[in-house]
């Protein structure tokens, strides 16, 4: 065999090996179209394309004391995670009915137990900040999960958030005491 054939053979093998590495390390379709998660902490403003969010506080409760409308019995076998937010729609009307609380690998959907009007639907239009509560019902054991120290409130504003920006607020649930009751007030416009 000539040196030229050896060099060609080595080049072909190297090209095939390089291609295999590229294919193996390429993201899957879900990775390519995943949302852009924009992270912040308590009290920080986190802005996505459709929504700006500030989480002022997080409390844990056995019972929700809803002051503005009757919601019936709000006791739980688990615990309520009550998130005090100021949410501002950046474009038209925005809903956060698909918001989630991530603790480790487990996802909890936002509860619809609160009677209207709630922060699940920001109906005053763009650039009108609205203060209200989001609530998540989780099992008490979830607070013992190591992920509870870095729990994420993921404020999806639609079911399909592919290739869109999504505000995420990271909170530590491990140091919070579970209160017997937490008061929930009606969603209100924040004076600017």
C-alpha cells in the first residue's frame, strides 16, 4: 500500500470518529427547543418576553384563609406553598395557570383553589403590575427532599414555552415553618 492510501484511510477514520462524537454530543430535539429559564431570587425582578415577576415572600400553611371570597374548605393533607407575587404582563393579557413548583425532579402544578380574581390571569393588560398569591399543594415529605433547598417557582405563561423565556424564582423551603393558617387577599393593582 502506498503512503497516499494510508493517509486517506487515516483521514476517513478520523472524519468518521469526529462525526460520531458530534452526533453523540448533539442535543436532542427537546434540548434544542427548550425554554430559556431566567433565574432570580426572592425580591429580585425577573423578566421574560411575556412576563415580569417579583416574588416577595413564600410561606407554608395547613389552611388558606381566603378573605375576599368563599373557597370552601382549604385544608390539606399536605402543605400549601403560598407565593406572594407581583406579576406584570408585558404583552396584552397573560395567564400563569401553567406555573409550576419544582422540587428536585418533581413538578407540582399551581392550584386553582383560589376563587377569581386571582394572579392566574393578569387581565388588566400590559405594564400593569398586580400583586397576588399563587398557591401550590405539595406533600409534607417534599420539604425533606434535598431539592427543597433550591426549589424553583417556574412561571410558565403558556403550555408550550418552547424557545421562549420563562421567569424562574429560586427559593429555599427548608427553613420555613408550617403555619396553621395563611391569609390570602384578592389580587390588586400595585400603585406605581
